[in-house]
């Protein structure tokens, strides 16, 4: 019985999930009235749209902070320090 109680307690916890890249692209495409392919091109650098790219960067930074991922990936932290996106 105690195992069942533990499982129900754990299932009620709300753990934020990391959004998949496709979800982020869809959110931005819907917000700006662009196709998902256009947003993908902006993110990859094949096309330019400062507003969409800046929001993408902000969104991913805030999401990583929310999940506590900042400081856990040394390679990603080094890249973010070396490459100025702003």
C-alpha cells in the first residue's frame, strides 16, 4: 500500500519539461505568422529576422534557466561566452 501512495504523490508533482525544438519553432511561427520552415531558416542563419531570432534566443535562455540547465553543460556555456549573439 505504501508503494501506491508514493506513486500517487509523485504523479501530482509538476515537473517542467523541456520543449522540443519543433515546439519552439511552431510557437514562433504562430506568433509571427510565418511558416515553420521560415523560422527554421532564421534560426539556422539562412535567413534574417532579428526579432524572431532574438525571441528564440531569449526563449531558450529562459527555458534553460527554468529547468536549471545553466551551468550544467560546460561546452554549451563556453560556446555562449565565446559567441556573442547580442
